[in-house]
C-alpha cells in the first residue's frame, strides 16, 4: 500500500522495478486511497476497506528493458474484439 501511495503522490524513493504486477486502482479503490492519503483513514482501515473490493490485476512495464521482452505475434480478427 505504501508503494502505491508513494508512487501516486510522486514521493516514491525506493527500488526501481522493470515490471510491476498488482491490482488496478479503479474508482472504488482510488476513492479509498484518496481517503488514506488525506489522513481520513488509517493504514489498517484502508487495508480492511480494500479487502472487500473486487480487484483486477494489471502488469506495468516501466523500462525499455521490460519492453524488450515483448514480441508482437499478430492481431485477433475484428469479430473477436
């Protein structure tokens, strides 16, 4: 939670990662984080609130090194979108 909060506020000073995998911050999650960063919710309250949310995962590639592992293999036919 600190990692996400610090990144969102531009205050992250820790290790740099090529790949980051974790939950997407949809509107519900974003609202909860906003309450945390504003000091309305404690870390414990925020973690409890996030446990009841439906979370979806994302993969973020943050460097040229990470992007170098991607290989384009084609597209799906339009009717499969």
